[in-house]
């Protein structure tokens, strides 16, 4: 899977054009809207590969569809990150409030309150870190569920996430995507050593993201999710109503 994923972005007659557009959009990602088209393209890659269409990477076209998919993926990612972030913030709050009260009270009672606050804060913070790691693992599965079914709700379906997340094919695909992301970072880091090379970093990043999306799509293609029936919204590549 790793070799296929790495070579996939370079396939197709329009591969140079696709990589150029993707790189430019990634470069302009600081303006938010351009990166949504990249997200939408990655959804298209996952959707196509999950259906077994692995010969040629898709092109940048049907821009409205890309934008809609990109917005959906952004929304999915935000929801998954918000919960762990809220837990981490709560952990900090739990630390500050009892410690502040303990300092105000003073004496043994104040010390006990402060210690209790620290212990609870550590427990909540640990829970937040675990939730953040879980989100990091499940977001690709959630995006793949949306890409495959065309339904926004499937990205948050416990049964769907359980089937995909615990499937060995997805585990391997996720690890392959992780390796590809690491390699892209290494190459990008090396390129930043020169001015000319630094310009190429967004293109390398886009290439790595497409290869990672291929890995996720290939992994999902072998899970039970692949057998789910897509509705008209999925066929159109847009969220079902």
C-alpha cells in the first residue's frame, strides 16, 4: 500500500496540472477558502479510491462540489477537535480555581484543597489528551465515512466509527498515512534550507496529503463501510439531505 500511495499523486495525464493547482491552493491556504478546495479534493480522492478507482488521480474540476466537501470536512474536524480542547481547558480551570481558593484559605485546609485541585486537574487533562489522540486517529475514518456515504451524520456514527476504526485494514492505512506525512515533513524541512526549495514546500505537502488520502481510501475500501449503500447525495458527491 505504501508504494501505491506514494506513486498515486503522479498518475494521470493531468498530474502536473493537478499538483500545480494543489500546491498553489495549499500555499494560499492562509486565506482559508483556498484550503477548503484542497480538503474537498482529498475527499474526492478517498471517495474514488474507496470505490476501487485507483488508476488515475482525480483532477481539479466541479469546484462547487469541492468547496462543499471542503466545508463539510472542516466542520467534521472542528467538532472532533472542540471536545478534547474543551476538556483540556476544563482541566486548566479545575487547576486554577481550587489552587486559588487554597491560597486564599491558607493552612492545612487550603493545602488540601490545592492538592485535590491538582489531582483532579491532572486527571481531566489526561482525559483531554487521550480524547485528542482518539480524535487524531478517528478523524480520517470520519472523513472517509462521509466521503463513502455522502452523509454528514455518518462521520459521527458510533457504529460506523467502531466498524472502521477497529478494522485492521484501516489501522494499516492510518499507519501508512502517518508514515507518508512524516516523510513529507522531512522532505519539506530539507527544502526550507534553500530559498528556492522553500517555495516547493506547499507542493510537497499537497503531494503527501494526496498520498495519505489514497492510503485511507484504500484501507476503507476493505472495511464494512464499503458495503454501505450510497444515496443520491453520495452519488452527487454532496451531503445527503
